C-alpha cells in the first residue's frame, strides 16, 4: 500500500518551543515518531514532511495524488488563508484529514474559519499529538472500507 502523507505547515517546526501552553511540549520529531509507530501498528507507512512555504505544500499534495493512499495535513495558519491548498486537496482526489493540535474553535475568531475543511474527508482538532494518531486511524478505516467496496 502507498504511504499516508503527513504534511505539516508553517511554524510546526517550532513545536515544543512555540506556545507550549497551547501546543504542548512535544517536538515535531516526537510527533513524527508517534505517527510512525502508530501507522506501523496498523500496517501502514507514512511520509512525514514539514514546510513553512505554501507552494511547497501544494507541490507535495500534487505528488500525493500518485504516490500516497491518503493525506493527513496540519496546514497551520494556511488553514485559514489558503485557497491554493483547498484547490490542491480537491485535485488530489484522495481521502484527507485536516489536523490541529488545539481546538481551533476555542481560540480566536479568525481560527474558526477553515478554507481547507470543504476539501477534506474530515477534521480532527483539540487532542494534542493524539490528533495526528486519530487522523491516521480514521484514514486507515477509510482506506480499508473503500478496498472492500
């Protein structure tokens, strides 16, 4: 099976340092290790990436169309601003989950709007690092259900 692309947007390279009261103490390397372990427990592999550049994220989503079975994406601030990511996710035509460490609906009003949610299969937010493993689990179920159909 093709891997699940786990894509991370701007400032996520600063996890563990940036606002730990909101985002927790885990680093992005910690998140990656948990995702790899969880995916392996489900018989899956992941391709884990981070970029602070919108265009690079768009290119990775395009790449996923041929090289991935699904996408988990924490687009960070681009969640609220990027029509380009929305369009790329729609064009990828893959199961995808929008991921957030914090509950964006309990935060500033501008974070309540997500431009990418209409382009993905589902949204998981507010569970810290577990948001990623929940997304991988949801994608596993989605992929498995579609294989049987």
